C-alpha cells in the first residue's frame, strides 16, 4: 500500500484535532505542530470539511475541529476522503477487474488485500492514534520483527 503525502498530512492533522477535542485549532497551528506546508494543509482541511469529517469557523475564535467524536472517525474515513477507495487496480475497484488464464486468481488476491486493509484501517480510529493505543489485534501485528523490515529487493 502506498499512501500519498496528502493522506499522510491529513491523518497527522486529524490526529492533532483529536487531541484538541472541541477546541478550534487554526491551520497554522496544525501546520506548525506537524511540520506541514500551510497552503497544502488548507486544501486538505477543505477536503476533510467537504467530506463531513471536519468543521470550521472563521474569525478570531475560529479554526478547525472534528465533526464527530474521534472514536467515530476511522483512518479509512480520512483516506477515502482524500484519495478515494482504499484499493484500486488500474483505477478500478478489484471486483470490477477480471483476469484470464493463469492470472485468474489475481482478482481474489486484490479482494483479500482490500479486506485486510479495511480491517486495519476501519478498526483504528483517531481516538486510538491520539491516545497512542492501537486495537489489540493491530498492535499484535507490530510485534513481529519482520513487520519492521523492508523486504529485500534482491
């Protein structure tokens, strides 16, 4: 899985909003806290607002805050708001991609991969990230030393 810079920034900014609770946080504060280019972040926050994940208010007491409680916003919600579906094959959803002959089972691999991604990304919420406590089954995956190593390119 490859996450775009936009998704990375959106997740980091949303985590800051989760920590802030109902207190509005300015885009500048979010950008400084996570070292995100402010103009880039403004566009991302706009996407999150249009997706109904973030609210905003202008003025001296304005800023951004989460539109729902942090335990009701999953990482998948944010990824979909910024980049669309979790897994695509050549721009198509895996259930719409067909293969022939020896490659026929690839579609099932893509479906299984999406299911695995969904399980993790839909079960981890902003509350988990803000608290630094992942769900037990997700935390368990990080205990495998192989999970921390990049596969060899040889």
